[in-house]
């Protein structure tokens, strides 16, 4: 069970000896919206399917998963990534969390300071002149940065 | 862009997947990010992620041009092309024209010893190629024992003390066999040297490492036993004869030595030489051969030392690197995982040789392999050596 938060719910249920069938139990997920949840479910199913198809061949699994992930990224908007991360984090879905974090890292790695601040909703809290000193010290790291 | 704020641990997950160059730039984003990048927890997490996913890898390559000019470059691990040339003048306080040894890396940090006009200079530097940070080690206060007019030279070892996670450098003062070796240790956390009492059971000639030699809290050297024979007037002279070779290992935590004989390797068929190297998490011995009747036949035997604690250390011949890909005059630079071997070919080109398929792939030409060239793979790290700057409150 990949959605660990949901698994926890089932485990708790079993402990309480509630014998309702799994298919009819409604599990409240107040922090996840339906759209990201749908994508995560599809991701999970796809992952399990690929794993089953390539039972012994780990490399094949990785390759196919990578291809699927590339396709998925093309369809997802950057803003959606953060929602997907939040959903995966809440559901404790480790593989998806890792994938989407990597995707965000990849998207921001060549971006400017201003872009990144905007993306994370941060404002500079440096004193006057401090930021400039840092920019000078790490000037080499600003080479080749994408235009905003 | 964000509707909800990402929780801090998620931000850490994202940042730990970024290359060091991006992180150095993002130092300027926010004070909390600046602080995060100097936290031991984040530095370790970031390095662990890179190591297990084969990210942020590079090759430090030292070589000489055909004219003998020293070059140090960072190469891409995949294409073996130059990412950038390293400006040695920016690392060392004094002018140097040689790098005696490249020690390390340990977790992406190197220790470099500079040479000027063939002499050891006191220029010792800790270097992080990923953050481009370097730290010059303080001068060692000469103790009166050294100024007795005896000739001496220095050898070094570098690694960390696994108990304290502090970087340490061992300096061996070698009196060319006239007296016992003396030792000093540098700790990064105190930024100072101190003399240590440790001693060896025999008189040795210690060889500076040709390959990375630190593993799991120990640094290793090849050492030749010097047997002294008394001659007239009570003066001791080294005995001539076949030298017995040992591996001398320094325990970085307990600051004591282990000494174990090297295996007796076959020498009949064109033995060239042997060197200690850490290969794939084992202490190994690389023994090179060239068939004296047919110079085109070259090979290496790789021996591995057992490493169980408390058990006597023994050597086993593990595998051979051989085949048509190896030619006379090739320099073996690095034995990598997956059966790949990095060579500096006799025509100056870098090449990767697959010892399983015997496939040889040649890359760009770099200088002349005749001069000693060194290539070491490393994984980028964020580790700061100068303690990070304190921002004004």
C-alpha cells in the first residue's frame, strides 16, 4: 500500500474491529484536492503495473518509469507541482514525493534568485549590502542562469 | 505562485536534490537558506542523495602538457571533457609549479600539497572543487628536533576521524632512514597541528600515495622496511637486499598504526610495480606487469585486503585487468565500478576500458601520459571548511 496515510487508516480500522468492507469505507482526506489525488492514483497504479511487467528486471522498470515520468511532466503545469508535492507529502507516498521534488529541483536549478523567491513565496531578509557581498562571493554560480 | 506554503521539510527535500552550483547561488535567496546550507544535517543529506543517485560527479585530473607545464582540470564524469581548468594560483598562497600529491577525496574534499622547483613547500590546502572553497593550512611550528641539520621530507595522509567527523591531516616527517619517523596531526576543528606520540615497530621508507588511500577511518601507505646493519665506528647503514614491503595504516580516531606485510606477488614475468589503492570500498594492491618478450602484453593483478576488525589482515588476489585495450606505456588512472578502467593512453588520450567486454573507448587528448598524471573521481559536496561566514545580526 503506497499511500501510507491511507494504510494507517485501514490499520487503525482493523484494530478497532470494524468489519465494514474496504470498498465501502470512505476515508476523509481533507488536505488533498481531487485533481492532484487523481494524478497520484494514476501514478501509483502505473508504477505498480510497470513493476509487475518487469518482475525481475530492475533496470527495465527504472527505464519505463522514467519514460512515463517524462510524459507526465509534460502534462503537468509548474504550479500543479507544488500541489502534487503537498498531496504526496500528506499521503506519505514516498516514491511520488521523491519524483515531484526532483521535478521541482530540475525546474528551478538554473533559475535566478528572484524567480526562486517568487516560487517559494519568500522575500529577502538580508541586511543592506549583505546580499551584495554574497553575490560577489559566489559570482561564479550566477554564470549561465536562465533569463526570467 | 504558491497557494499554500510548502512545509520546511519538503523545501529541504527539494533543495537536497539541487546541484552545488545552484545551491551556492541560492545562498542569497533567504537567510534561512544560507543557514540551512551550513547545517551538518543538510550537508550530509545532500551528499548522500548525490552519492546514491550518481549525481554531481566530476573528475579531478592532473597532468602535464608535452612541454611539461602543470595543468589541473575538472572533467565531466561522463564525457571526460573539461568543465573548467583549476587556477592553482587561487588555491595556494605561494607560487607553485607542481602538485606533489592529491589526497582524497573524502566526501568531496581534497587535500593538496604544493611543490615549487621540486621542493616540498609548506603550502598545504584543503579544497572543495564543487563550492570552489579552499583553506590554507597553518604553518607548522618547527620543533627543534628537525633543525638538527638532518635531511628530511614530508609525507601526508588525509581523511576524517569517524568518531568526531572532523577532517584530519597526518604529517609524516621522514628522515630517510636515519631515525624513526615522526608524526603530527592537524585537526580542522582546532585549525592547528600537534605532535603525536605514535610510533611504528620498524624503520620504514613510506611511499606517497599514487591513488586514493583513505577508507573507513584509516589511511594507508605502502612502506618498505629499512634494515639497519651496524658498520664500523658504530654508524648504522641501511642493509642492501630485497626489501620487505608492508602496508602501514593509520587509525584516524585512535591515532595508532597497524602494520601488515604486503603479499609476495609473482615477479618473474615482467613485474613493473605495485601500489596501494582504495577500490570499490576495499583496500587493494594494484600490481602492474608487462611481458618482457612481448611489450604489447600488459596487465594488472588486483589484490584485496581483508578488513574484518580483530582478525589478522590477509591478502587475496581478486581479479585481473588485461586484454588488447592495454598497451605499453599506458598509465592506469582509476579502477571504477562496473568493471571500467580509466587509462591515460600512451598517445596522450584518456580512455575508458571495459575489462569485461574488452571494449576501449577513447576520449580527448591531454598532454603526455609520460609525466605522472592523476585522475580522481569525486561527488560534489556542500561542506564548508571556513566555518561559514557569520552574517551581521
